[in-house]
């Protein structure tokens, strides 16, 4: 097939679209249903209206093939679990009694039955419900949702392509069900699962699907030869089916690497590849694999995860190269548009010039449609649009927001020495011990205290103008006074002010840093009905004024015990924001780090003896491919040290991380060079203390002894037992006593009781150690 005839067939498509609706209708309907205020019929009608609206918007924008089945009342992986009949035994009765309530029970649990575990969808901030499988799992096909949604779209006259999570990714995302040995590999169930996919495909075919998309993002991660063989087998078997639609296997979030030739050789009809960022390596890999002669290539050239306009000319040139490599080339965003907000046009508060740099889901749909038209009709057909795009890109590149010479000069002048404490750890430890004078096994907390409804009301009152900022500050002061008084009474050694003034640990800083933008309607699904509004790292970052010093000073003046200064680290600031696409992440991280460094210096000058810089996102931001990890961990640790190394020898730097699996980043944790690190450990019975000790970690550690994810109050005996386990790995001189994480989601009742247990446990062990 010649390039010209390939170009003639080019379509625009997308893999998925934001679910919630412009007015967050879905969230309201689902939460209303949970409260009993919205009927099941009304909820389902709202959902159907939203699907209809999404498809007509897409079609109206010029997207010729719309996705179906990407819509979900909670999560598309949970939908797949339902479609393959892998309902955990503990939820079966509820699902049989009422599929909708049973579905939500799997997602959220009930009084008596635990939900499925939830975890991050690859390296996005979306969370899916983890399938629970075991050797006894029996799969059965349930195509009801997939078929119904396809029919809806077809009945409306759309050309539609159902999207399902592919069988290999589904199994690779699963974990052993409760009671099944830990080493059980769900992928061993592939032969049992494939006939179920065959049945789903047959049902969709019969319902009128010409194509079905099977999403296999797990193949962009490092995969073993056995996993690649399983992939080859899966698509050989599915490809060999006679009663099936054409198969499009979609990959996104990174390059396919070794899986690319496997899929290129498989008897499937098309492949969707990501060509953005590091995934651009797919281009050379595809050529090396001999391309996809006679097949369909869907080219993800518009970044589906950031919120910036596309460089249309660059995309057109990528697409032109691809035309020679496949039978047909279609244009798409790199992944589902689930990961971006709905509509940049809703951001009416933004400077109109800046608003023109932004592309949310609606704008990205326009971009892929335009690119497809350029390919079909020639760039002459889209000259005006290309000129406008060029102008917008130039306005962004040359804007003083994007390039602040002072910030650039400062980052350029950073030296290796700026990112190192002036003294080695032993000297610091000695100086800090003398200055702080803490007992053995010092007690502290991670930062936040319960975010009570009074605090939320105060913030809402301030936003709505019902109270002024002086009144708001007074309410926060009252809270700080109570938090400090409680900690003194409870006998904690290193206090916190409780973070009552912070709506969110990233947003609070983003609002005060120059170069960050806030959106009004930029909601993105985090999980279920929880949506977040990540701030936008739009330009060069600087700190016009101190951000936390007044609150620190207020708290420290109330007590003679040390109060921790409390900041969010550079990696976490990036991880929970939309990042720039016009410079390396490391450059942005260093700019944020320098702003934080000034804050640390100001806190120190205001009397802070301990400053904690939280990096809960350090591990979750780890690149999907292990080959990319060393470079990431390198800039991430430099950024942290840049933020924290400008302090005196006797100022103690703490850091905090939340997750339980640290193995992959043990070296990086050491390279942060923090004097004290607190981490989650209660559930795994202090396992991490042993891992740190085994890795020769030389500094102080606070493995959490209270699992704050549950309202359960640990007894002092329990805490003693956990601390004994900790002491088996870490000497008493280097062990801290603290909860797993911040307390903002906890209530005051369990907070009081639990912290009293912790203090009692520490005292008991101190006596033991003394005696
Ligand atoms: N200092 C923060 C808090 O206590 C840390 C939160 C986190 O680790 N996610 O809330
Ligand atoms: Zn935490």
C-alpha cells in the first residue's frame, strides 16, 4: 500500500474520555446513590447521558471512531473483573443479589466485607482495584456492560470501538487472593482466561463491533521472556479465532521495547503505540521490527497525560514518517484522556494568553482530529490552524512566566557542593544530639493532626467570603494551640503544629510559588468518586515570600519543646502536579528545590531545630522501565539534598515516605542523606527496619508503629512489641517512635488514645533499656 492511499484512510480516535461530566454529574449521582438520595435508575440514566454527551462531543470535534466501555461507575479494571467473572468469593452473594450494590461493595467494602485492594494505575495518579486471583479462580464471560455500551453508541450512529483491558495486563495487574500463597502467579491462569476473552469478543462482534481494542499497558514495563511468550501465545490464540472483530492491541505510558516485535508479529489487525516523551523510541523500534505492513497503526502523538497544547508540526512530521511503516495510520492521544481534565475553555479566570497554551480532553480531541485531517487532506487544508498553533507555542516559549532569568541564573550556578551537607553524618548526629537533648526513642508525629469538620468549614467560609482572612487565621491559631497543648500533655518529644492551614500538602505550596498555576475546574479522577485538581507547573519557579514561617513561629512560641518545620519535597511537588513538557523534569525539580531551600533557611532563622521535608511520592514516581530509574533517582535525590543541605550542622533534617515497599529505592533513601527518616511499617510488622539495617542504613529511623489507615487504636503493649521488633534491627540510639503517616484523616478520639499508647510504649522501653 502506498503512503498516499494510507493517508487517505487516516482517522482520529481516542481510547477513553473523562467520565465525570462538566458539572461533575457522575460524582454527584454516585454519591447520591450511596446516600440513598438518588435511585439506581436515576444514576444509570445520568451515566447514559454522560456517555451520550461524550460521544457526541468527540464526534463533533471530528473524532471518527469513538471508544465504548471506557466509561465506568468506579473503575475500568473492576469492570474487567466483572466481565471475566472473577468476583471474589466474599462478594459473590452481594453481586448476585444486586449487581450494582455488589459492584460498589467490591470497590468500597461494607461493614462486614473488605473491598478489593486499590493501587496506582502504572505511573499515573489514577488508582484501580486489584483483581484477586488464585488457582481456584473460575472465569466466566459477562459481556453485558461492554455490549450495552457498544449498542448505545451504535444506535446513536457513531462508529464505535469497544475498549477492554487486555488479558495479559489484567493478569499482570492481579495479585494472589487472600489465602493463596504469595508466590502464586496470576499469569499462569492465561489459558483459562483466553476462552473468556474469546467469548467477550464474539459477543461484541455479534453486537456490531468491527474492531475491539485490548489495552496492554503492562507490556511497556520490563517483562520476562516467559511473560513475552505468554503475550505471544495470547495474541496467537485470540488472533486465530474465527468469530471475532478486528483486534487493536493498545500500549501506552512508555515504549513497548521487547514486546514490540512480539506484537508486530502477532496475528492481530492493529497496534496502538505511544510516541510521546521516552515512548518516542517506539518509532525506531517499529522500523527495526519491519513495521506493520498492511495493518493498522494508531499513533499516539498527542500527550494524553499533560495539559499542554501539542506541537502540531512536530506531530505531523512523526506521522509522515509512520505512514511508510503501516497499512493505515490513525491519530490518537498517547493514552486515555481519563488522566487530564475535561475542558480548558472552562478556565475563565486564567489569563487568556496562558489559557491558549492549555489542552485538556476536549482540546486534545480537537488536536487529534486536526492532525488526522492534515494527514488526509494535506497540511494545506489546515494552514490557519498550524499558524495559530505556532503562535501559541512561541508565546509560551518566550513568555516571562516560562523563562525567568533570575531563576535560570540561579539553577545554572548550582554546584555539586550545594547539594551536600557541609558535615558528614557522624558530626551532625553529635551536634544535633547535644542541641536537641532528646531521650532515647524520641516520640514524634508525621505532621498533620485531624482535619476536623470545623477546619473544613472555616476554609469553606473563607472561600465563600463568609469570614475574612483575619477570622480564618484566628480559627487556625486556635487549632494550633490545641494541637501543641495536646502534644505537651501527651508527652511527645518533637512536636508539630498540625498543618491545619493546609488544604493539601502540594496545593498549599503551589498557591504561594510563582510559576505555578491553579485551575478552577481541572478535576481528574484519582479513584472512584474522588477527583483531585492538580496544580500546574507552568513556568520558572520562585518563592516571593516565606510560606510556612509564620505558622511555625506561632507554634514554636507556644512551647519549649522543638516544633518541626514542615515542607513538601520537590519530587512530591512534581509528582502531584501537571509538569512542564518543555524542559527536563530535573530542571523543574531543581527550581522547586531552591525555593524550598530558602524556606528551610528561613525556618532555621526563625528558630526551627528540626525541619521535615516529606517525599511520599519518591517511590511512586519511579519510571516504569528499570533502565530509566537510575537517572530519575539521581536527580530526585539531588533535588532533595539541594532543598535540605543549606542548614547548620546542628539542624536536624527529617524526611517521610508512606509506602511499604522500599526495596527498589534503598540506595536512594540513603542518598537523601536525611538525618531522620520516618516510614510506614506497622502493617508489615517493622519489616522495613530490617531492610534498612540489612542495607547498612547509617542514620536515624522512625518506622511507624501505628497504622493510621485504620481507625483502630494500638495498645501500648502492641506498640512495645513492634518497637522491640524495630530494636532488633536498629540500635536504640537511632530509633524513633511515630505513627505510619500524617493524622489528617483520623478523628481526635483515636488520635489521642493512639498517641498516648505510643508515648507509654516509648517510656516503658526506655526504662527497660536503662535497667
Ligand atoms: N506531613 C504530611 C502529613 O502529615 C505527610 C503526608 C504524607 O506523607 N502523605 O500529613
Ligand atoms: Zn505518609
